[in-house]
C-alpha cells in the first residue's frame, strides 16, 4: 500500500509557483434542488487561478478531460511547464480511474 506516500503535497516544505494545482467536483443545486450541475476547476495553489474548468450534469471523466484540456491551453499560452506539476485531487472514482491517471501520467 502507498500509505502516506500518496499525498505528495504534504511532504513539501514550500510550494513554488506552478508546482501544485488542485481539482475536485463541486455540486450546485438549482430550481429548489431539482437540478444539479457539477463544476470542476483546476486551480493553481499559489496563484489561485483556474487554469481550466468544466461544467457538466454529472461528475464524469468527460468533464475532467475537458477541464484538463482547457488547463493545457492555459499552460501553453503562458509558457507554464506542467510535466512536473502535482495535481492534488480527492479519491473520487473519476480521479482514480485508469482513464484519468493514464491521461495525466502517460499521455500528458
């Protein structure tokens, strides 16, 4: 088991700009709770800028991919290197899926 090795951010003494970003789905209820929307931003730890984001009807891999692709455009536009960036996220099945981890670790 990975144990305490899973949280790479906790081991950092100091976080440099563009070293860490965070993501998670936030649920929004509207129409008196009858409708839901899910917002997924990818936010820089130090700058608090949303590098990319997606809005969807459910917390799913397509929304995660859309947010990541938008983040990559931001990184490319501003010359931000993302290869060694730590993406901190929760243990939601979207983020623990082979699709998401393969996208971040193998493809990008």
